């Protein structure tokens, strides 16, 4: 099996959430063996709210996206999570 590159689109739970602190928390999170955060960018959405796009490299195995999503949901300040894209590497 190979790897997949997954791009998650993350919305903070409110405009008051400190984006830099949230990004640092995502970077520090242990997602497990062979799962790496490769890229994080922010983009303005509307009315002062920014979204965070996180690129994660993970093994291509069943349930990997759900497992990563569950870990992300545990981070304080994250509101919604959705997969924006995924490709085999």
C-alpha cells in the first residue's frame, strides 16, 4: 500500500478563536505512526472568520480519514472539519 495526502478544511468554532494558537496545537498533535502534518495555511472566509487548511500525509488504509478527523475534533477551538481533497501519493 502507498500513502494518501488529505487536505482538511477546518473552521474555528468562533471568530474569537486565536488562529495561531490553534495552528500550533494542530502541529503538536500526535496523529499516530506514519501520519504527518505536511502543510498548514489559513484563508479568509467572511466577516473576520478564517479557515485553516491542513495537509496530512498518511498510510492508505481503511478508516484513516475517520481516525484523523476524530483526533482533530478533540482539539479545543475547532468547530467543523471536512475533507477538501485527497489523492494517492
